[in-house]
């Protein structure tokens, strides 16, 4: 899933900060979840930044180095 653009993040936070509606109403307006709005607000308060966080690259390989070579032989 792609991260939401910074412009959308800014607009959502602008609506929340200006009390344009409830979080549920704002979520419906922008077609996002209220959980995402809470996460965005928490990220802003903790880091001062609203840029998308780096994506997890998935599970680390179970076998590496010599152990991987043993499997391939």
C-alpha cells in the first residue's frame, strides 16, 4: 500500500486543527480512517514531522551465510 501524499496529510491536519468537524466526519471527507488520523496526530506530536515513515521491508531471511550455503548444496 502506498503512503498518503504529504498534501493530503497537511489538509487533514488543517481540518482537525481548525475543528472543521469531528474526526469521523473528517475521515469520511478525505476517505481515510479515523485510526490513520490518530496515528498522524501521534506522529506529529512525537516527531514534529508528518512525512510518511519508511516502509518495513518484510521478514528478515531465516538462513544467511554458511547456513544458506548448506541449504543450497
